[in-house]
C-alpha cells in the first residue's frame, strides 16, 4: 500500500486561484487541453512581479552596475544591490555573505574550484548517491586533477540517506561534505544539522545544494550552520542565468578567487594584483544584472507568502496523487520516505519514461523524463531513466487528478 506521507496540520491556506492569476503562462493550452505544468523541479514558471521587474529595468533604468556615476548606472546599481539584500533576507544570511553567480551549478563550481586549490592527493570529499550532477562533476574534476578521493554515501531503498553509513564515512581525511538539502529525484529532505555537526566535528566544511530545498522549505542558513549554501533562480520562480552562493563571512574571506577580471580586483599593476573583499571578489566581469533584479523580485514575492501554508498545499497535491495511485502494481515509485517533498519520480511497467512523458504531453500534462542529471542515483535503483512529476504552489488538486487520469491512459497503451 502507498501511504500518505505529509502532515495534515491545520492552518491558513493559500489562495491558489489568486496565485495562478499571477502566472500568465498557466492560461495556455497544450494540444488543445489546459496546461498542467508538473516540471517544476526542472524550472518553475514566472509570476508577473518578476516579469515586470525585469521589463522595468530594461525599459527605464538599464546600465552597467558599480562602475558609472550617471543616473542610470546609479539606478541599476541600487536595484542590483537591493536584490542582494532581498536574497540575504530570504536565506537568513548576513550582509556580505551573498554572491551572485550564473546559476547553482556555477556556485558549486566556485566553491569546489576555490577550495580545491588547497586540497592535495588523498584528501576526501564526501557526497551522496542522490546528488545532482552539479554537485558531483565539480568534485570529480578535483579527483581527476588533484588526486582527491571522492566518496559516495549510500541511499536506502526508500530513498532516504543511509545516515549511519554517511556518519561512519566522515573521518580525519574528510575535507568537504557536500549534499543536497532536498533530492530533485526522490524528494528526500536530508537531516542537515546532523550532517553539519558531524562534519564540523571532524574539521570538514559543508556545502549544501539548496536548489530544491530553498524552493520548498523556509531556509535559515544560520540555523543550519552550513559553510556554503547554493540555490538557483529559475527554480525559485525567477529567471534563468542567475544563482546564489551563500558563504559564511569567514569562509568567503578565506577563499581565493574563482575567476579573474573587472570588479573582483583591488588594484592591478604590471607586477602585482590585489583582490576585492567578498562578495565582489567572486563576481568578475559584468554580472547578470537584469536576472539578479528578477531574482530579487521573485524572492520578495515568495516572502510575502505563508511558506508553511505553501508546504501544506504542495504536500496535499502529492498525497492526492499517491492516494489515487494506491494499488497500481504497474507503477514503481522512486523515493517513498516519509515527509518528503512533493516530487514523484516513477517508472511504468513495460514502458520507457520518454514514451510516458510524450503521451502525457498529448493530454496537456508536462512532466520530465530522463536521468534528471542524477545518473549514480538511477544506477542505485537499477534504472536507466524515470519520469518525474514535480508540484509547485500554483498547481491544483484538479491538476493532480488530471495527471493521474493521464497516467492511467498512458499505461493503457502498454498494458
């Protein structure tokens, strides 16, 4: 039996109809049917607040930031730095601890590349089998180039992290422990403080991939006590091309630069160079100005919502699907751990996930199919791919039902 896994705690509910009205794309039809967008773990849609903020700067206040003294430059710089302050509040960080990057992937690469300059052969980096490639490949580069030992903590059959195993793997050679806050495939929410405390006790630094976690959970990086936390704009109802690296002030101050160019320097001569203080040290060249402003608008919009109510709503969507699929012996769900996020990855007996996704699309239902940039996890569960329906705050119970109905119809082609 597939049990419901989310809390039924009472409280104020979100006005889903009012929220949906703020997303122009949700009024679209696909193949003659109302769009049911369930590919949110890959990229979320954008509310008018984000679209309008980006349009406004392009139409009225665009210039390069930090360098000019004219009115447009000052206005653009003010808007850009206002966005940084919004992200600072959103993550519970302190001033100077937020670096803008071009995405979550670059944020991980920044940390791995900069920390990697001090790592030597035999040093260990510990990650998990459930990581996105963005939190695997940068560490593999250090394995190839520096002789760093990359270790993978195992995932249990229900999709939970094997906690005793990963705690046993942290040792005196561990330099970095990097793991996802919430799996983009399984929906598993990891025990952050337990892992952070164990890593710090061994003298290791901790990087958390929050690209899913920051969307679905209220984040307080100070309470998490992580050294680094990364997230990406396009999953946070913001634009592509923008991401965030949070780093403790002392950790950022100790990191060498990741890239060289304008803005990240103190002084440059023919024989010497000095570097700017963080965060500017890690923002070489012209930054993603418009995208950062859009991200600021997105997190401002999110902070106006009751995040607990959002989590209850997303959980109710997942529970509705699980309840209706109970007894479907042709379906295999990857990740059934209790209190997981609203992500359903699955395979259908006798059908390739790509075929399932295409049949669902014919019915107006958009899901993802493939490896989800998590090939080690696919291998762990003995599959080459899966389909994935991922729910967001603007999805409805009617859309959850539409997904189940479309999936049953897709299954009938292969029965």
